[in-house]
C-alpha cells in the first residue's frame, strides 16, 4: 500500500524558518520516501505505508520537541497508478 502525507507545522514565521520547520524538512528528506515536496506553506511526501508511517511518527515527535505548537497532517491511501 502507498500513502501520501500532507503536513504543516506551526507557528509560522515568514521572515525565518523556525526550528520545527527545519526539523520537519530534515525528517522527511531523510526518510525513505519519494515524491517529496517541501514548501513554506505545506509539505507532501509519498511512499510505502511503512516508510510513511515511520516518517510521520518521527515528524510528530521531533517537531514538537523542536517547538511546534501545532502539527496538522492528512494521510491518504494512493491507488496504484495515481500520482
């Protein structure tokens, strides 16, 4: 099964990326995921179920430890052949 995760961390800072946002980027880029898109207002990544769920666990733990006060995320099953 393939999953797609979309997430944001808060609070936002438009002048400088906060520590929790940098940590989120590090976690997602280090995970065994594909189709990673990290941006200032939202992030997406896709991969096998185990890899996505492992990354989500690390994402939640590490961004909260780094000062995030809110993490919003959505996980969807991606059908075969869907991009």
